[in-house]
């Protein structure tokens, strides 16, 4: 067994981990090691062959692989260990890693950066008001991200006639990809009365490719070989009401051989839990302050492991901010956060970070809880902005300077949204 | 007559837990034995979709149902077997059995609870039966004591009956038994459903026609689950007491391993549903840390439909919450599954599959469909007895000298290993450093070993290694597993299936659909491998590798229960 003591250990080499590693090095951390469980670095980006990356970070239009390649090239003497998986993280920052090349390694870094990203919600975890997805357990029921890897990296198309459940970004992007591969996409469903992903994907993936959309619909049952020893043959879909309960009489059978589930991303915090990092039930990720630090000193977190971001550019930028603070922590120069609470107010689903200080800038990311027209986002008494149209899938980013923060009158910062519901709840 | 696929002394038909148990039992002796199974792998039907109770029959025997079966004359001599044979012996046998076979079993204890006064009465009847069996137990109506054992139990609890029992992943049993039988020379033919059986008077043996060829056998063990009546009919045996195959759809829901510790024992609600004798829903801590809640009960004539229903799952959830109110369903649910428990008989009695006897039509044809008595090791004893009655000598003279009862375990091998052991594994084979299942830490080396032990499908790999059962439910591992299967079996990935039949996962290659005239490929037979180096090791070597656990603490229950009295009861 090997023992290593780098300055910073980064868990994950995606757009969060790599950006953080590179910036930490630039900010003065001497030895930076990145742990990656897959065969190659990049996290999820190698399979995101669509463009739309880098628009704000590089001011270019790049594909996922091109975007992450820029960071890999900047990595310099940051050590990236592939085929290496963190097995344990303890509250004293000891990390046990199983590495194909090196065997077992126990790291005791000065600081840890959690950048493990997220996973997809599987079929069995769909627990909403419509209840569980019933029916037989045949082949051909897959989550969108899994099929993205299958198509884009391994060169396999799961089926020929697709039904896509969930209008999140990955579902919409894969809908377009399946059409480009010659398959038929029968439709995209969403249980809510509005699209679950970015507007630009709605246009570039669904409208441009004439893919039918059925809002306020969901799937009830999967059909196929009775014992499950066969392929999917169809699904029963149904309309839902305001409480998202099935409307009797609206059931419809759709013949398809593949049902793609794009029903949510969940931050992956097994290791965080192991270490006793406090998690936020609203996001599924660690509670962090304006430095990206968790409740355990020296354990920082960035990227989708904290909360699901919309855009890789935002992931990289906020990860770099956290890395700067991590470097300061390593040098013994990080003054603790004042931990003034940031709370979600009316019509806001969640806000990150959870704490701030008045003497450091803070970048707030939030999601509203419904779709609104003529919306106004308010941050305490210190910031206000209008949006003609806003919805949960379009994350809002607000950066506040210390000057602005010092004007806060209350003991906590409440972020709220006011507007006209596009569809009543 | 087709080609001769095999010629054996004893042919076992059906590769579920019963068939594999029979195969392993027979592999101790110097007979030529083989298994035929209609699917591509063992344990594919009810054997993998049940509560995973080992030794559960102790409580089952102690219920009204057992009494009614006895009253009705049972279906054979097996009707009372559990009561005679299994009470004490199998408890210690069970530990040894699972250790030898490398089955991930743990002593979860088995707690029956009563949540109302009617159930408390039934609990007392059960306790009386256990007393008659000289079976150790703890019975208490002290709510504080019950909460000490199970802190999260409902406040409504009125009584609890605690037994020394255990639990395991149900699919481990057919797999482990099959592999050990193969280690000892037994053969197997998969994707070989039986189409006809005839008795050849001149050769004094059976001719068994299957989808892949014919087999000649001197003895047949009919372990085909609810397919057994169809096979028995082929030799003119109407299986007395069996009227029509019906079944009950039983559904389960699984919560992820953040739920480890919510219950300390298997906790089952005493019979209710308004139907006496039907036990309630059970909350089961699984060896991997997950929690399963099940099962629902929906009588059905369509015994082939194995899916889940909204109502069934909601039933499991609401009943589970009756027992353990704090179950975090929406936060932790990851999977649902179902099985069909075959029921034979016209009395609507739940789970009366009780046959273990030679056929009256041909004494060399043994029906072995003993169902729903848990995965009890004790069945093997009675099977041996029945085979002897059928004329097959199973004694010293025909025992193999080199019988090896030890099957090296595979499930979650890397995840369970100590850090030093993990280091050794990676040094031995760097594929132990290639994580395939990130939720359960299963590596490529284990996937390859599973394929070398006979897996030809994703589910086959999943059941042997424990992958795909965590929070992401295969989203990460599936593409990798499909690729490894294709590579190790030498087939295109477009032919790799989820669970046999036509359940291919990746149907087409990239851009194939853009060409003219794409055909959907037909599924074809894939020969399972059985060339694991580990399974070639001798008994001596494997015994050294197997740690000897102390047997003396096998009465201890998890949750801090004191040792139980052997012959008495201990009441508070």
C-alpha cells in the first residue's frame, strides 16, 4: 500500500475537478493530484459531442470533448490518475484510493476538493405523484446519459423507435442524436406543463427536428415479453392533472422499442456522507459557504456534486473560485467564513451557497420553483433584477460584491422570486 | 429423434434453487448427472424473486397454514417434513452450508410482529408450535424490549417473536449450488426446454427430448417449478392434488444502502389480510446493505406475467410503513421487482407447492417442487431419502473421495476485501483496479470471473457479482458490462442480452439505421463458459483459503438478544 501527502486531492476530473486542479496550481498549491475512476479524464464531457460548451468561458462554440481538452492541456504537472477510484473519505481528509496502476493508495492531503458530479435518477426511483413506473422489466428501458455513452463513445444505438420520458437537457439532446442516427423518436413527455431543460435545446433539438412534445404527460407502464425476457414493445402514457396525478381516460398506448428516462440528476455524495459532510436536502449536495468549503475544514466541493448546474462554463468558473480558496486554505491564509445564512424565499427551489461573508464576493446560483412571466428576483434589500420569462430549468446566477453585501440590513440573505405563473400550479 | 445431447444416470430438470440443490447433492456421488434448464441461466424465475429468507419455514410451519396442509393430508410425505427434520439441525447446517458455498448470508434473526390483538393471538399460536419443535425463540409483549431490539418499529407493536434465522440474496443459492455441482463433475445444458419425456422399456431409461437435443436418463428429478405439472403429465402423472397452475404475483421495492441499520432483523408482520395464515409484508435488510420491502399478493392465472403494478408497490410501501413508519421511500427507493409464486390446489391456500416424492406412475421419476419453505438446507436431506426410495443408492460405496463442497465466493469480492487484500488483488490482476460498478465497487476482474463461471447476460453478471444493484441501477456499469460480455464471449455486442431471450440491449451499431433494409437480428444460442481457474482448485487448497469461523456463537442474534434457551422459552 502506498502513502501520499499532496497539497490538494481532487476527486473527479470533469469540468469541475480539472478546472479546480489547474486553478489551485496557479494559485500556489504545490502538489495537486486528480483521481478519476474512468479510463480517461474528462468526467461526462467526452460523451457530450454536441456543441454549446465554452460560450462564456472561452468565448467560442465548442463540443464537450474540445472544451475539456483545453483543461487537460493546461493541466501541466497536475497528476491525473485514471482508473483510480476513491473508496473511502474520512473526516480527517484521509482518502483511500484503489488504482489499477498503483494498487491501493492512502492519501492524506492538506485539502480535498469534492468534484464527483452526479448520477441519473433510475427507473426504480421515480417516486412522484404518479407512483412507480410499472410493467415488465424488459430490455430497452435506459437512462439518457447511459445511451449517450453507448451512442457517442461505443457506437451502439439502443433501438429504433424511441419514447423519451422527461424533457431535461440530456433527454432533448439524445432525442436529436437518435434522429441523426436514423431512428424514430415518437415523442418527448414531461410531467410538468413546461419544458425541463434549456430553451436553446428546446429549439435546437426538438423544434428543429420536429419531435413531438407532450407536456403534462407521463408514462405508466412498460410493455413487452411477459417474463421480461425480451425487448420493450410499448408503453402506456397518460395525461396528468395539476397534482400530477393520472387523469383517467387519457391513457394511450405507444408502440416503441426503447424508453429513455431523463427524469433528473442527483449529486453523487456517497463519499461526502462517509466523511460526515453535512448535506442540503434541497440540493442533495454538501452545504457550502462562499468559499465552497463544507462543514469540515479543508474539504471543499464544486460542480454538480454540490448542485446540478446548467452549463459547464458555470461549473468551471465556480470551481475555480473554490480552488482559489482551497489554495489559500492550504497556505494557512484562509480566514473563516462569517457564515451568514443565505436562505431561499418565495418561489425559489434552492440557493447555493448556503453561507457568505460580507468581506468576500459571493456568486449565488438559484433555481425558481415554477415558470413565471414578468418575474423579479430579489436578493434581500441589496439586489433586484427583472426577467420577462424564467423557469426552473434556467439557473440564475448573481454575483454580489462586498460593497453590495455590506448594505444588507437583515441577519440573513433571503432570495425570492415574484412573477405571474405561466400555468397555474 | 434428434441428436443425442447427453446420457446420464440422473437428469435434473429445472435450474432453480430446488434443481440446483438436487444437482449438487447428486454430484457427491459417482453418478453421471446433468441439469437441463429452459432459460440461459440458473435461478431465473421464482428462485431469484423472493424474500431471501433462509430457514423461514420454521415460522411458516408454525402457522395455521401448515396445520391446514397437514389436515388436508398434505400433498405427500413432505407435508410434515419441515416439522420433523428441520427444526434444530438445519439451523447449524445453514451456517455451514452457506460458508461452504460462499453464499453471502448473515444472521439477521427473524422477527414476527403483531400490530393488533388478532395478530397477537396468532403470534401466540406460532410460539406454541415452536415450543413443540424445541426451537429456541424469544417471545415478548414488552414494548420497551421490542424497541430495544428494533428502535424504529411502529408504536402499535403489541408482541414480537424472534427466531435465530438468516437471510441472503435469493439468487445466490441456485448460482452457488450450480457452480459447486459443476466443480464436482456435474454437467448442464441451458436453453434446453423439455418438449417430451418417454419411458423406453427396452433400454429401461427415459428419453428426454429438449430444444437442443435428446438426453437419455435412468432417473429424472422434476424440479421445474410451476412447469412441473406439465412435465409430470408427459409420463402420465397428474400430480395428485394439483388442479391448475395459478400463482400469486409478489412485488417488492428496494431502498438503497443508506437505509442500512433502519432495521436490525428481518421484520415481518404476522398474518392478516383477513385471510388467516397469510403472513404480512416483510422488511428485509439485504447483505449488500439495501432494504427490501415485500411482498404484495395478487392471485393470478397468468403465471407468466412478471411485472410490477402501481397498486402492488403502493401496498408494499403502505404496509412497510405500518411496521416501520420512518421508511424513507421517496429519498431512497431504487428498484422494484416481482416474482410469481406458484400455487397448486383448489383451496386457494397460499403457496401449497409441497411435493417431494417419487411419481406413482414411474418410481424413477421424482417430483421435487417443494415451494415456499424458504431456502432451507434441510430439503436436501429429504431429497436424499426420496431418491433412495426411488432406488438410487446414495451410500458410502458410491460417494466420491474427492468431493469438494467449497465454492469460492465471488459476490462483492473487491468491495468486501480489506485494504491489504484489495492491494493484493490489484497486484495480481490490474483489472481489479478497473471499477465497472461505481455504486457497489465491482471491478472488471469480477465481471470476467462471472462470465468464466457461466454468465452470458447482463443479469447473469449482476447476480454473480452484485453490480448494478446500487443507486444508479446500472446506468454507469451497463455499457461497460455489455462490452466485456461481448469481448469474453466472442460475440457482437448487438447480440448481448439483458436476461436471455430477445432482450438485447444495444440493437444496432452507429449509423446502421441510416442504411437501407436494416434487419432485426434473431437471438441465437450462446454457449456459457465454465472455465474459471478458481473453480478448479482442490478441496485442500480451498479449505486453507476458507477462514474457520467459530460455530459456538451461532445462536446469537443481531440486535443484542441474549442467548436463547435450547428447550425452553424465554418470556418477558
